[in-house]
C-alpha cells in the first residue's frame, strides 16, 4: 500500500540504547513509573476533532491519571510544531512540546536538524518499514486522503473533481484547511490539484498546483481563510478542502445542521501520512515515550480509526481480527481510495519547497 521510501541509516550503539523496543513487562512498568514521576506531557497541534484525538487524549488520561496533558496551540501547522521545538530548546516550561504529530516530509528534515529523540515502541515491527525511520526518529501514525467537505444547504450541486472548483457558481466558496506556507494539509491540497491536472509527481505537481490556485483566486472562488467545520457551517467557506477524516468528523459533529457531503475527488487523490516524533529537548521524555506506547497500542490505533483515520498498523489489526465491525462499517467505501497516490519523501519534499516558497508570488492570497 505504501509507495514512499525513506533513507535507511545504520544504527549506532547510542541510538540502539535510546531507541530499543520495550520487550518486557518489567521495562514497561519502569517506563510507566518514570512517566508518572514526571507528571506531565506537553502536546501541540492536536485539535480534538482531528482524527479522533479528543477521545484518544481522554483515553490516555483515563489510563494514566497521574499525568497531566498540557495541550499547546491545537490549530498549529506542522511547520509551527517544528519551530516550537527550535524556539524552546532551552525551555523546560509549559511552552516546550514533548511530542509532535507532523506531515511525513517534516520528519526527515526535523531529524536532519537534530530536533528528534529516537525511540521505538513495543509494536515497532508491525509498522511498515516504508512508513518509519530506521533509527526510530519518526514513525507513521495514520493516513487519509484529501476530500471536499461541502455545505449542502449552500451548494446545490457538489463538485466531484478539482477542475469543478473553478466553476462560476462556486464564487467565494472554496477554502483550504490551513496556510499552504506552513500547513502540511494545505500543501498536500495544492499538490493534489497539480496532480489532477496531469502534472508529474514532485516539483512539477507543486508548481501546477500553484497555477491552479492562482486561477481559483483570480476567479474569485478562493476564500483566503483557514477553513474549519464551523466556518463551513456558518457559510464563510461552503466548500472546504480537507483530509477525509476531518470532513467525516465534521459531518458527524454538525448532525445535519447543515447537511454535509464528503466527496473524494475523481482525480488527484492524494494520501497523506502523518508521523509522530519526540522532541530531542523534551522536558518529559518518559511521558513522551509512554504517550507513543499508548498511540501505537491496539487501543490507541483503534481510537484513530474511530476518528476516520486509517492507522498505520491497520493491516496488522485487520489481519488479527482486532478492528470492531461497527467501526469498519462507518468508513467510506474502499473504491474511493483505489486510485490514491502515496507521494515519496523526495516527491513531497520537492513539492513542499515549490509551494511554500512560491505561494505568495504566484497565488498572492494571504491565508490566515
């Protein structure tokens, strides 16, 4: 399923020491004890309606009530998360994140900058090799595809593909769910639009995506605000380009007021993998490791699935009959994902550079 590749690096003795897999009950007990003694975990950029995180965080708190979860800036983008680590290298206070959840391309760059602490969870072997750093610096957590979340009260005939968004009936209607200069979700949306137009994967698709959004903006169809389910419901952003899991969660939250369509486009179907990592400067490193153990346990992975995200261990869970039937029944049909493209790290990196550096010059819309 995963077509992207990572750079395989040799493990040093030091790396093996800090990233060794927890393999015994005794070592897990030691980790729990150490995490409880720290008493706090600081997260960043985890909105409760994203990927089921509200219930996932609640599950962690219920299991480890001795650990206070300090949640920073839930609406931050991946770039903001990395900058928060850099800005708080010497800060052991509440503004220093222990862990991050970022788009795939941000993992290798953060590692190269020395910002991540290697660690391998006890379920490490069931994470696909193509979705994790060999040293344990970062590891895939979940994925989804970009979709259109549509307010049916305001949009009578929903778009079915990217080219439809240029139609005059969608004036002042289309928004991204982030700033394409910093948000992985928004960057991938621009990239997907480029692929839909026939551009080759990588820098070419990034450049073509910028041209598409230039046209969308010139036509008066693009709304330069960071769209959310609330802005969609209020009519400010009737069509929101967002991950399928956020769109489906938003649909459920609104409960038909207004009614919402969630549409996976016919072309330019881009699957985005997010990754977890621990800050190299984490004030609470043991709590951070325990958080990772929880996220990659069966319980944590199914928590994400309940939030409509496909967890990275999905194939392993399904093979072993661990996925509840009622959860599977709420997911979109498999055929919607048949044409999904999983960009390689190289393709993502080149597209990201093209989009983030040239958005202002080409599109000229200040998304905020």
